[in-house]
């Protein structure tokens, strides 16, 4: 049987990898207005809140201007049965700079089509990445939830 694929999404922004990395860490400007902690350096911990839902992260790996991994340490996904479904999954941003632009390869490792929240999380991630993170980097204004 073929292994299920983790959710992934790629986008290209008009910024250097360094600037892109900085903007990704400004979680409150593109993903969640309700944000606590820090998201820039190795071992930083942060949380995002959407009403009754929260997700706690720890930055488990950083390769400057190339890659950052957010490990989900705890969560409460209130709208699904398995409220801890994201726990121990990883949100990975891999950056490739070329000709003044940066490609962001995003993977939520552990979020597969088998996941209970896949169908609702997929458009959520896509919207936050394509609609908000890209606008923050390209135009200086994101639309966090």
C-alpha cells in the first residue's frame, strides 16, 4: 500500500530567504492574531489560539535562511474528535532563494489524507500561506485570523 502523503504546499515570494525567514517567524502577522511566545530561534516556544482551539509549538530545528521546523508539543483541535491529532506532528518550511525570490516548500508532516482534520486543515493552511503569508512578504500586509 502506498504511504499517505503529508500535506504540502509551495509558493514563491518576492524576498530574500533571510527576509522570508523573518516574516515566517512573525506568526501574529500572517497566521494567528492571538499568539504568545517567540518563533524565531531554536528551542523558542509559542502558541496560537483560535477560539477554543490552540496549538503549542517548539522550534526543533533551524538552518538559517534555509529551513525551520515547528514541532507541535500540544494542541486542542476543538472541532474534531481527536483533539490532539496534531500533537508530535511537524510544520516544516524549507526555503530556496533564486534571483531575488524565495520558494517556500511547506510541509505539515503527520497531516495526511487519513487525518480527521485533513479536509478542513488543507484549505486553512493553503489560505494562510497563499493569502496571508505571501501578502505579508510581498506587500507588507498579512491577514491573520
